[in-house]
């Protein structure tokens, strides 16, 4: 879990600083579209799969925010706004006709599982 958390932090930091690989591909695609050219890299099945967003997330951790959210980017997407602070975590999910509450229920179970695992890990230290 520590390795996964460290990797997630790295990927998040890369994305926040404009260094995520998807940002580079997005820029190249936009430049190609501006030239009226669409190389196969941008029209193939792999790119279509990469661009199909099923989970859109945003941190809503400011003390100024009591609630907040945003809508999903397509019919298959869940939009998840979350905040983490010293007291715990809060999250909300929005979707177009999908089971948002079921998603939140699964996320809550997963968070409890991780908490329980960390308690066991801390007890072994």
C-alpha cells in the first residue's frame, strides 16, 4: 500500500505540474487538429480508450468549502469530489443515471478496509 500511495503521489504531482503523459498527448493532438491533420496515433482504438473518462475526480479540501461538486464529463462517468483533513474524509459522487450511491458505498468499504489494514500494519511495526 505504501508503494501504491507513493506512486499515486508521483503521478498526481506530475499531472498538477503539467507533466502527466496525457497532457503531452492532448497538446500534440490539439496542434495536429489546428493543422488539419489527424495522425493515426490520435484516431486509433487505444487513444479512444485513453480518452474515455469513467472517473473524474477533484480535491475539495479547502476549509472554505462545506460542500461542492461538479458534473460527470459523459454518460459513463462518475464525478467524485472529495476532501481529506485531520478529522477524516468526505466525498460526493455524481453521475447520469448510474448508481452513484452504490459507488460511494463501495468507496466507503474500501476506505474502511484500508484503514483496518493500516491499523494491522502499524501494530506489526
